[in-house]
C-alpha cells in the first residue's frame, strides 16, 4: 500500500474536521426525512439526498444561514435501502428512552465544525495524536454521526464497542466528548502497541489487535485493508490542503 506521508512519530501538527461519503439518487428537499441503510451496516437519517457525480450526499441537518448543513457522502452503490420517515407522532417523543440513551437529548443536534474541531483538538493534544488523523478516523467510522450504530453494535463518532467503551471509562458512547476521548485513548494504546506504526494501529482499530498479531501485519481482510487505505488517503488529503493553503499565503 502506497503511503504519501511518513508515520514515524505521533508528534504531528494538528488541524481540521471532515465529513464521510454516502449514497443513491437525487432527492428533492422535502419535509419528511429518510432513513438510509448502507452496505457497511451503518444507518443514517438525512433530511435530503443529492447526487454529486457517482456519489450521493446525505444532508444531516438544514442550516438556515448556509442553506445546507453537515452531510455524509458515499458511492452511489453503497446504499442497501432507503425509507421515508414521516413526521414523528407526539407519542414517540413521550416514549421512554433505552438505558444507553438516557443521557442523550431526544433531538441531539449535529455537531458544528467548531465543536468537532475543539473536541478533536483537545483529544489530540491529550494523546499527542494529530487532530487530522483523528478526524480522518471519525470520517471513516461514522461520518460525523453522533448516533451512528453499526450492525455489530459499535456506537458513536469513533464506533466504540460496548466492552471497549467500558474498559476506556466511557459511560455513554453517544456523548461526542466521551466517545472521542475514549476512541482517541484506544488509538493511542494501539499506536504504542505497534510502535507508532499508524497502518497497523488503524488495522487493529478496525479488525482488533488479535487479527493484526495473528497475521503479523494488516490482516488479509478486504474491509480492513480498504479501511486503512481510506483513513490514510483522507489524512493525506487534509495535509495536502494545509500545504496548499500555506503556499497560497506565502505567494501573496
């Protein structure tokens, strides 16, 4: 796997935030939301969809100032099913929440760019991990969806499994600050375990340390190899944007 940057140390510069990729055809703006099920097991609620080339953007919330909100973006063939979500009946709002959701507001807003940046920056500083690497991992894991739940039960922005979350002291994986703190701590453990080899740490984050140790490297799993490449590619993209911005500023 070709990597365009060096992963010799965790002491990288920190900056940035991002979204993920998502699904299907054009969907005009409508009052009813849609529930989208992806091939990777993620389930996303969006207020509208929009085709962009061979990809589709899923808008997660409307922004009255900008005309659009945060969105996820994936390949058009990544969608398994799309369901229309009618306006929730009043009775739904009064239904008791499950134990794991009790501390999460019923209408949790999508994190703003600034909020995400602040949380990732804090976690990056606490664990000496590049904020852009954390942001790239969040994009690959959940696309910035605070309530994301995978088919295997992983939860939140950095997709923590319940057992792992408990071991990391995370009491509520749907709370962004706790999830990011826990996920960053776990990645820090993996980076230490694999001597700052980011590719191996990412593979272990996706497939588990046991699989990496068994194969003495990135496991021969298509999903894991694609995951590692995707996170590294996103990280490189962010660094290229930073370099381009610096060059533009220096040329003025």
